[in-house]
C-alpha cells in the first residue's frame, strides 16, 4: 500500500438530496391523505481517491467499496486498486503498463478482488489478488474490443468479449477447473456498441448486445449444460442503439437500459425495458421523467451504469447534456430523478461514471472529473436511500409539505 487518503479531516456532514417518488400503487397512500410518499438520499461529502481515470466500482459482501482505475503520467499508465478501510482509503498498483483502455472490477465470493481490463487496443488481461496479497495476471491474448466481467454464484470468472480470436463476433470466456474456456455466442456482432453480462443466482448467464446487421438490441441467455437462446428486445432501423446494461433480480426479472439515438433528434435518450415471465414490456424513455435530461448526441461512449437495490429497484447513473451526473430510480410505475452535485468546479471527464448499490441500500459512485487545470481525479460518493414516512405533519401546521422535511432531514432544500 503506497498512499492513504484520510477521511477524518472531511466533515461528516450529510447533505440531503431528496426526490419525490410517486407510488401510484394500490394501498400506497393512507386513507384521507393526498400527499406524495417521499424517498430521500443523504449524500456524504465526496472523497478524492486519487488522480486517475476509467474508474470501476464494486462493493464486497461487507459493503466496503473498492475502485479499480488507471493512473497516467508521462504517457504511461498504472492499473490501480483503491480500497476503503475504516476511516481512510489505501491504494496499490495492480499492473504497470502502457495504456489501460477499459477496466471492470468484480470481487468473488470470498471478497477477493479481480479486474478484467483491455490494455492498449485489444489485449485482454484478467488480474486476481492472491492470498499472499500479490496480483496474479493472466493474459487472454490480443483479442478484445469490448469487455464485460462478473463472477458466477460459485465464484467462477466470466467475461463477455467482442473480437475474441476473430475479426468479429461475441464470445463468452470463463474460468473453470483451473483453466480458461471460450465459446461463441454470436459470430456476427461488431464491436463498439457496448455489451453487458449478468449471472443470476441459479447460474443462468444473461447477455445483452446490439446486432448492427439487423439494427436490433438482442438478449441471450444460457442455462448450465444448455445452448444459448436468443430474443430481440428492440428493433429500430432508423436509430442507433448503444451501451446496453443488464441486471437480473431475485425473481428472475431481466432489467435492461440502453441509449437510443434517433437521426433527427438533438440528443440521445436513456431507455429502460424489462422482461418478466418471458415477455418484454414496452420501453420507457427516462427523459420523460422529471429532471432527467437528454444525453449529448453521438456519445457512443456515454457512461451508463445500472444496478439493483435490495428491493430489486433499478438505479441508473449517466452523464446528461449538462456534463454533470444524473441518477434515476424506478419505482415499479415510472422513473424519477435523484438530485446530485459534482465537486466544486470540476467537470465529468472522459465519460466515466460507475455505480453500485450494496445490500443495505447504500449507493456508491466512482467518477472521474477534471479540474480547471485539466488534471483528472477519481472521486468517491456514497449515499443512503431512506424512506420518509408520508402523511405526517411533523411541524403541526396543518399541512404535510416540504416544511416537514426540514424538521425531519437536516439540510433539506439547502
């Protein structure tokens, strides 16, 4: 460990950034109450982790965050891992290399961190910390343009790659019985549109990707010992679809978000669709929700990230036209936006936002920002989702309104 960033000097003042969630569900309101139920997110002050870029965040089974990222100097890159201890962050070098293109972090069942990354243009490397706190590196060859990485329920590393040992195609690469294996998922996929991978608790593998040859966002899944099966999610001959993300909840519902760029539109939109009982529901445009802004046109590398909270609610984080960060939560009826502020005069850099929600509902983000001097820094943000009891007149003025939140949540509205 070579550097420690103390949190003790930072004030533990929680800034309340709250959102109205409209729960149009039967029984969601008390009798005689016409006020809207409220969820609130309390954000800790952001923490500067290190100078760096391309962050990927994960949490271990205890809820402690880890961030993999690249740090550059004089045309050289270091792949690093930062880990939050009790009251500080520590970091270590995973790999000393020339260029880190992409990195994805995934702890295994025993909280051992592993990182899959693309070095240079297409070399795929999987790194795992050993019991002796050394990093074991395995090169899978000069074979990848896009990468997705997760562990199976039994702790096996699984990767989804484009351009694996071929000029095109989507491949599933996995580690089992002390060796790596590869299988072709779809030979016709072109790289560059983004891919995503998740594995359900039953061991079923789920993948989403864009097939540009038929202008269709596709879903593939495979149960143990079975062949891959395919479905079309969205087809649009006139629009571009990119950066899909997939998560599967405890009931087997498949949640997907993606970017949709229509030719005549002034910006791309984030859309959400889910599959329940074998049926895909109509896509929902997140830009129709209050406060959620459109993406910049043509941002095929937009940082779009998806995760599920303990109640299986999808959370999405992305960069809108403003260059800030937008967060949104789905409440089984529609999307609502979450307020979020970037640190100081910093602007989001290189389109990198990574988000994960832990088992207790804690929201963790790792973002790379540039300051006025052009230096890129990795920041960590943590928020707690809290349900505020609705229909309660805390200040006893005869109304249930935001004045009651000021009494319940210090800092509300400030």
